[in-house]
């Protein structure tokens, strides 16, 4: 699920919000279990470049990883 409550930039007040993807060597893997990385999606103000938030494309793979 992606965030939908971002309406304006907290730095410049701009309302043009874009998405960017971080993958490859900068992908996210589960804690203590290396494997396939998952894309990290960033919400970015296209006026000033401020990163407003980030989320993992497939969060279900991270369930039950604490304490293992």
C-alpha cells in the first residue's frame, strides 16, 4: 500500500509530487536474511527536490522478521 496523504511539500509548499524508485544495490532486504532486494519508492517534491516519504514496494516480505 502506498501513502496517499501527501498533499504538499513540507519544505516549499509545492503540490507537484512525483515518485522515484531506488533499487539495485540500494534495495531493501529483510533483517538477518539476505536475499532478493525490494524496491524503495520515494515521494519527491518536483519543485524543490525534497524527499517527502518513502515506502517499500512489497512490504509483506518483511512480516515476522523481528527476533529472528
